[in-house]
């Protein structure tokens, strides 16, 4: 998907380099790749000096894109089943929909899925783009509220909360950096937890027809909720843990679960699950056989990034997993 040219080394410090789409100074080739990856409906490279560097990471519910352009470019997009938000890094650009046209600054408004879109980039423009599936937004919201109604999530056509957006921007850039560096080694449950956290931040930062309910204080459900969920995680430590399943088991909303875990000083269900898996890993390392390895134990317990596993293990257990295994082997 890469054709080298004078645009191949467009800039240093690009995001999502592990997920390349196109690096090229061939406008026709670039158009074909953008159609295949992003589903664009229009492409116009104007003037001389065109080159592009584009990367795209498609996760379960979120898409993250990095784009850098030399030369002026216009792109058009049809209606979609996801919502977009743009975060400018450098340069000038603007977006246009059927109801709004505006420069892309530090962040754009949340652009709805049902809107056709045109983007006009000036030479030297760089940006990060977040795409979130509308179904994932609504599903996450309903799980948080424990809402079983058929009411649809509808975002207001207004600017996002300016007090929250600097933090959202920071989260997006940090997320892109982490996915670009570690994403291929993260397990599906880890990626799902990261996506859910970012989706929740977006739901809080943008006004919609559920905003008042989402920000309303919730009644206490009691420590029993934490006990039920912790018991379930202990019994199912080797399986993916989904918040929607926990909410169903405890018969409360996901929002209530997070509230009760925070009040009890237990962090979050995901943090508890990680600690359970780390303790299981310690048990396996303390009772090894001739085939036991740190790598094998890490994979068995759902940790695919060995560096992160060793760091988390050492923080919880006070020693590296290799030290636990070596001491256990010395007793054999």
C-alpha cells in the first residue's frame, strides 16, 4: 500500500506509523488508496508539490487516522455510520457540511454520521482524526445508564464543552501514541477497555439528548455490587470481561458499577481483573514444571505485551516474574 517518492519522508514524528495507508507523491495512486480505506467520494489535488502520508488504525469501535499533506487537497465523504472529530496538529484546513463550514482548529465539532462532508487542506497540514461507530456510542451510553428503551442517541449541533476538550485532545493524542507503539501486542480485552474509556470521555464532552441523565448524580447501590462482580471476575479470570455482562449479572447500570468500585477504593473492574490475572500468573510461576516460562505464563493469563506484564507484575508482587520463576526452580 506504499509507493515511495519524494513524499515518503514527509515529516518526522508522525502518528500511527505501524498502520500505514499511503505515502506517495502520486495523486492518482493516493486517491485509490483513500477510496479503499476511507471511502472518500471526491478527491482533488490542486497545484504542484503534492505528497501525502496517511496512517489508519481500525479498532473494534474506533478508527484513528493520521494525515499529512504537502500541496493543497480537497476530499469529499458520503454519509457514514460513524461520527468524526478532527484535531489539527499544524497548518490550515476547513470542513464543510450541509449546515456548517468552519476552519479546523485545535478541534472541530463532532460531525454527525448522517452528514456529507468536504475537507479542504492547505499545503503543510497535519491532523489526527477520531471516528467512533454510532452503534458503539449508543451501546456504551445505554449500558452506563441501564437504559433498555428504544430511544436513539442524538447529538446536539453545537460546539463541544470547551472546558473538557483540551483533556479530550490530550487523551486522543496519547491514545494514538500508545496504539502506534503497542497496539499490535495488546489483547482484545485490553483494547476494548481503552476504547470504552475514550468513548465515555466523548459522551461527556459533547451535548446529546442523554447528557442530563449521564451527568446526574446516581443513588448508591451498596458494596454488594462490588462483591458480586469481584466474585464473577475471580471465577472467570481467563475470559474477556465486558462491562455489559457485569451490569447484567449485578442487575445495575455500568455507571453504577464504576461508582461503587470508586467509592469502595477498588479502582475499576478492569483494574481488579488485571490484579486477579497477575496473582494467577504468580501462582503458575511459583509452581513451575520443566516447560514453564515467563512468556508462556504471561500469554496464558492474557498478557500479550511482555514488557508491560513484567512492569505490572513487579509493581504488584515486588519482584520481576523471572525472579519468581528462578526462586521456584531453585527449590525443585
